[in-house]
């Protein structure tokens, strides 16, 4: 198979940042995805409907400034789907305002200090039950970074411990709450998603399908392979590949593409995050091809996420060619440099 035509995909987990960084990265996503769930972990975080709508306007302005409006043929080329950042103090009435806005499509639960800009996150999910009850009533999805942050829990075990400590009791108390278990990384997470009702689904990144923790330490510490949740053992990666190859609609695309300046990655205490937006769908094609499942890529990338969020499937098409492309050594990120995944190396598929 040398050409693949797909319904245009969506990215159900994306970091765009703000300001000059936003301007630098928006075109990478817009050239391939029709829509994306945009993460709210800015500094300060996006905690209200008003701030989410203001952020949306900045994203649309950055899209216009990128020059991509010149190829529009239906009034738009990319639609940002906004989210709110859940805190211990979030007011349940904010969910009503978010639903009424029609632009906000989820509320993000970061355990406090779990990842980039998560210091204002949730310290105890029980404090958010009134908000979660309102979300359940109104059908607003909860998007969860599923890791416990106890210092005595090994970083490689944080995800599956979260399942027992948080997801299972949460689903007993709130059985109709729609939940996205974001960027799953373990065999235990796959088994959990497969075993629970359809109210819970999961996103999977390209980098967790393509790499395991050996790559993080190959030849020394590789800071541009450091992400959270951290890369796991090879058998976990194989479980993720089996999940997407199965065609189960509970698993869908979410890149978790996370731009960081080079100097913030290559430092004594580097930031977590891998940048894949420059060639996301091509990287997913590599992963699916590795398990002879290219016929399952369209459902994973273009259908299942839209179905879960209750949004229409896209009508446009994209085409991938089995043609090697060389990834640049770096991209501009405002006044800094951004090192992408596969910098200076090749990807075996190209977007036409």
C-alpha cells in the first residue's frame, strides 16, 4: 500500500501554548487536522468560560496570521475545541456557562503537580464532586491526566495506581459521567478501558505507540523523549498497538503534542513533553503499519473521537503517501528553538 486516503482526522488532545509559541506551532496542526481539543494548562490556567473564549480568539487570530486562510474554501480550515481547567475551587455553575457557550467541549482534570503548569490542579478529586455531578447532568466530558502524584509511588506505576484509587470509585459514584482517559501508556490501562462501560474512552499518542523506555535511555539520557506519562516497558507499548489494531472505538487519536523550548528540555531539570504536531498523522501511519493495521487507522484517527464527543465526522479527505520525509533539526518557537520528534531523521510516510 503506497497511498492511503482518509477522512480528515481530529486531534483529541493538543497543547498549543500562547503568544509567540502559539503562532509558531498552529500551522503544523491545521495542515492535517480539522479540529483539536486544546489543553487549558496555560499560565495562568484557563479556568473560566470567558478566558476560554478569549483564548479561542487568540488561536483563530494566530491561524489567520499564519497565512493558512489563503487555502480556505468553506470559511474555516481548523476549529479549536476549547476546555476548562478543573481546580478544587471550580464553581459548578461554570459548567452551565461552558455548555451554553457551545465552544467548550471538556473539562480537564490535572492532579496537582502532575505535569506542565498543573500546580493549580486538583488536590483531591472528591472536592470536585459537585462539579462532576453537574457535568454528568449536562453531558460535559471530563478529560483526565490519569496519574497519582504520591511521592512513594514509582513514576512507572502512577497510571495503573490511579485506576484503582480514582477511576473505579469515581465511576461508581458517577456512572453516567463521560470520561476520556488521556494518553494511556500501560497494559493495565488498556484492559481497564476495555472492561468498563462506553462512558469511558481513551486517547493514545503516536510516541507511546512507537517508543518505549529503552529509547529514553538509549546511549544516555534523551531529554526529547521525556514525557508524562513517561514511556513504559516494551510490553506496554505492544498492548497499546494491539488496542489500536483491534479497531475498538473506545480508543482514538490524541497526540498530546507539547512544544517546549530547546533550552527548557536540555537542562538540569527538563520539561516533560514530546512535540509531534509537525508530522502527527504520518507517525501514526508508521505505528499502524508496524502491526499491519493501516485499515484501522481511519476509524482511530477520524471517526471514534468525533463519535464519543457527539460531533459530526469530517467530510474532507487527506492522502498519505509511502514516501520518506526528512524531519528538520528544529523549528522556531517564538524566539527559541523547538526540537521535534525524529529531528534530523526520516519518517516513512508523507502527507500530500
